[in-house]
C-alpha cells in the first residue's frame, strides 16, 4: 500500500504531491508547492537501535536533535530514489587517483572527458606528488548517462582508485 499525505490523503505518486518527491511534475496550470510545514510523528524501534541512533546523532554534533538526523536520512533515501530512475537528471562527482606516467592514461582520460563535454560541468586536477594525480570531475545529466561516463573513466586501465559520488540537483528536496 502506498503511503498517504495525512493532510490531503495523497500518495507520493499523486500529481499534487509526487513532484515534491521527484515524481512527475504537475501540469503547468496546476502547480502545487511542496509543504515546508513541520509535521510531528512517532517512530517505534527496539531500544538497542535507538541507542545506536542516538550515538549517530551525537557523532554528527547535533546533540538532542534526532529530527534533523531523520530528515537527513529521508533526504538520502529520496536522492537514492532519483538515481534509480535512469531518466532522472542528477549530479555526481567522479574522484580518481592515477599515476600520470602510465602509458597513454592521461590521453585516454582526456579523450573520454572531451567526448562527454556536454555532461562534464567542471573538473579539477591536483598533483599529489611527482607521479600521482587526483582528478575530480563534476557531472550533470540523466542518471544512466552519468553512470556510463563514470564507469568509462573509472574502468580505464591505470586508474589506481576512484569512486562515483552521487547527489541530487536539489529540485525535488
């Protein structure tokens, strides 16, 4: 069963609320703003899980504010949902470390990046030492496209370590 908005009996896939959660937007003539009002609800969980959660809250430096950590966790889940939709516009960063002396590696990475210049919105190159470089590339586009570009870069022979870090455009949060 789909969850309901307690205020209006709407589900996340309802056109009236779905756009707030990253689903299809309402028609241009029926724009409905996302609610910014806080709503209280209670959560039941085992005591040991609550103790572990309170430790997480304390580590984040938000002492005595479980609500903000729960909001962060919900936002993280919603961003993950955006990434699951291959057509959803998202942003991400590819971070990689490589030895620039590796044969043809720099040229291969440059070729991949130039072939996707419409999706790469920024990059930064850092010399870590006489041999190793750190490259950070910001990407924006459909989830599927960003993943393919990241896979091509990170799968290039000679890349020592790398990771795609995903996030949202913020449009639906």
